[in-house]
């Protein structure tokens, strides 16, 4: 039986202008000197994915992470690192192009557990010529809470965005 997040997250405003969201994301990236287009909160990312037909969510976590913790119900999956040794996936750029296509103008939102691997993936695909690569801040699970657990304080899952678990 699948567990699911709420399909109507309170943290995203579906009426907000996507350009305003993109501008905030660009400002964040510039202030952090990121080598990619921008940094999005989970709610902002979801709003963009709903509003822009050329936007895709790319989950870069390993398959075991997705199996054990859950995964978003939209987007695609391409491992940035491979399990169990967590070695970089040398085929990542080619596998991603196969999944999302070669259009360098599409918006790509990269997600991992907490936002670190996805930042590296966004940087790599920017170098590959994709102009609108964004990192999802807080990732799927976010940082640990006081009890040392992820998925309760921040991130895609904690914000109640669409996800499931097998």
C-alpha cells in the first residue's frame, strides 16, 4: 500500500507568477555564488512544475533511497551516484538527456535527499549546456530534526507535496 503526501500543499501558491519564483531562485543562487540558474524551495519548485509545461523534476537519489524513503509522484529519476559505493554515475548526462530530451531551454529542477547531490547535478548539467538548472533546497527529506530524523522538518516530503512509498 502506498503512502502519499497531500496533493494540495499549503506552501505553494499556484497563482504566483512563475517569473517571480524564478527571479527569487536566481537571487538565492547569486547570493550563494552557485554555478547554476537558481535555488528553489520545495513549494516554489512544485508551483513551477505545475505552471510551466517545459519544467521537469529530476530525482537524483539512488533507487534504494527511493524504495525505502519514498519518491515524488511526478518527474523522472536518474541516479547521480550509484549504490552501494556511491560512485559518480559517468552516464548521468546521457541518461538525463534520454529522459528529458536535448532542449537546453527547458527548466530542470534537481532533487536529492537534502540538496547537496542535486546541486552538483545542476552544476554538471549547466556545464552540459542546459541553461535553466535549479537545485531543490532541502531535497526530498530535508535536514534532521531534534530526534535525528529526516522528513519531518523540511523538504518535499515534510511540505506535503505529492509523493508515495511502496
